[in-house]
């Protein structure tokens, strides 16, 4: 289902830990959450699971091909040394994969979604790419070439990813000797910072030793508070735009630049490189940093609706995963489409722009009719029934807001 059963079992633990961190922050008056940013992080994370459950990507097939083509002798999977080698080698491969995803623009386009968040909390850890499956597997080929068994590979990959979850928090300070060996919340916070003093550093997944060895380690300085997010700010709660922003900019630059060689270089150059004729239009300036966050005002109705969306989307995703064996591929694809659309429209709604509750109401009625009347939707499946409930409640909620003629000017609340 995923890299390993470890990740599947860890998902509910992730959400429990997010809730604990939220409550702890509120009690200690050090809350690191905003409802809009948290919604975007979690919805991006939920969407990123669908390429996995739909079996998109090539990693499994390519690993099998290499093992058979080169007649690779697999290391014994019941030996401790095999697991230790796999665990350490995976993190080394991860270091270089992660580093190059920050240094090469087309790779950065798939990874940037994880760094858009301007809050640093456990929900940020869920901001995973939906497009990384295209080429991330390339960086782990050395593992199959030396004979790491597939079962061992997916297990250590799962442990590595689960480990990285807890390091996305500001509530844990300096951890003494651990800072010298392992990735911790403090040194990973530096990795997420866009300050010129911190940018492009600390790429390790479990071991910070790789950064110390290869010269990419930077420690947090007390006098320089990390400013989180990306230099080229997203300024959106739309999860699709978060995944596509840099791809869009590269395509746009490719058409606009005049020099033929630059049209190709745009894709493989350093992430901050621009052709000379487009340099003046650069999206950001790494020398100018402001702690001000993207934070459009939210009405009370928007707040309640966003919380409702989070609950229902998490519930829907849980039902899909738990009943995956009962679904046809087409069923799962439809669930993915509905999740993407509802998440996207919610993000557009809380940006307080042209997309309103009335727009969402019309969309919900249309979607409800399509689900219940479509010959492709299996209404006997529990997941389909849950989505019918979800979209039906969306229709009811947005309809009530429209009937009450919700006035944003009367209900404006600023996130703190």
C-alpha cells in the first residue's frame, strides 16, 4: 500500500501527535498553528497518498528489472548486518536525493511543496509532493545494485520517513549530543528556513553526519530567528497550485526567454538561476526576508468550514485506505479526484477571493448529482457512501451560509 506497513500504521499516530502539539502550544501560549496553513499542509499530504495507492511510478518494476537483468545476488534479509547496511545506505542516498532536489530546478519543482509552509509544525511534515514518484527512485538504485532485498528496502524507507515526522516542531529545543549525530527539530528547522544565513543546508533524513561530512551543515544561531517558507512565496492555500507553481514558472520562462540554450538550461540549472533577459522578473530576492506571513482574513464561517473540511477529508482518506482491497482502480481514481477538487476549492475559498460560498454550493450540488447518478461510481462501497455523505454535508453547510447571506465584513477574524 505504501513504502511499508509501518507508514500505514503511523498515519493515525501522526494526527494524534498533531493534536497534542496543537493543544500543548495553546496551553503554553506558543501556538505554531494557523487553521489555513494547517489545512493546506494536511490536504497536500492526503492528496500525496493517492499516487501511491494508485500504483503510479516505476520504482518497484525497475528494481525487479535490475535484479533480474543483472542477476544480482540478494543479501540475506534475516541477517542484522543487512538491515544495518540498508538503513545507513538509504539515508546516504536520501541525503543526495534531498540535496539535489534543492540544487536542480526541475527536481526542486517536485520538492518545493514541502517548503511552502510558513509555519513550522508537525502538520508541515505532511506536506509531501504528489509528483516526486517520477524520478526519486533513481537515487536509490545503488541499494538494489548491491543486493538489498525489496522487503528490507521498503521497511527502512518507512522507518526513515516516520523518523522525519517528529523533527518538524518548534517545541523541542537543543538536544545536546544528538545534534552532532542525528537530524533534530532544531537543525531541521534551519533546513526549512529561508534566511540567507540558513538557506540550502541540513539535508539529512536521520543522520546529520552526512551534512557535517559533505559541508552542508549549519547550526541555528540564537540571534537569527528562522523565517520559514520559500524565497518565492506561494501566497496561496490551493494544494494544486502548491504542487505546480515552480513547474508553471519554468514553462513560462521557457517560452519567454529568447536564447535557445537557456530554454533548456532553465530545467536543469540551479534553483535560483534565471536567463539574463528574465533576471529582472525574478520572483524573489534571497537578500530580503520578512517574517510577515501570507494570511488573508477569514470569516467565522470560513473557519468552521475549514475545520469541517479537515475532519471529513481525513475521515474520507481513512475509509479509502481501510477499504482499498474492495475497490477497483477506477473507484480509487474517482475518490482521488473528489479529494483533490474539494481540497482545492476549500483552499480557494479561504483565500477570500473570487471563489465564494455560493460558488462552493453550486459545485457541491453538481458533484453530488454526478456521484449519485454516474454509472461509474459503485454506491455499494463504503468509501463511495462516505463521499456522498461528505459532499451532501458540504451542500448543506454552504447552502446555509448562502441563505444567511454571510457578510465577511462582520465576521472578520485575523489569525494570530
